[in-house]
């Protein structure tokens, strides 16, 4: 798995995940549930990862979204 996007805001990562999904690329969000299990809020970024074989294509898609 390769990191392709990172943000402190879950909604931003979910938007990018949705864009990849619409292009047929499966992705996962690391740290998605970290605040649900911690007693105190955790200040940790959410990380979007994809399979290494799809990383280049995923980056191209996300580059278009961020423009």
C-alpha cells in the first residue's frame, strides 16, 4: 500500500477516496477510526492509501481534482 493523500480533515480524504472509487480504484483510509477508540481526541492525519500497482494512476486523478 502506498500513501497518495493526507489531510487533518476526514472529509477531504473521503472526497478523494470517492473520486478514486468513481475511477475504479480501491483505496483505504488509515486512522479513520482513531478518534473513536481514543479517550482523548487524537491529533493525527488521515491517510489515503492505494495498492502500489495503482499509485501512478491514482496520483494523476487526484492531481486533476486538486487543480
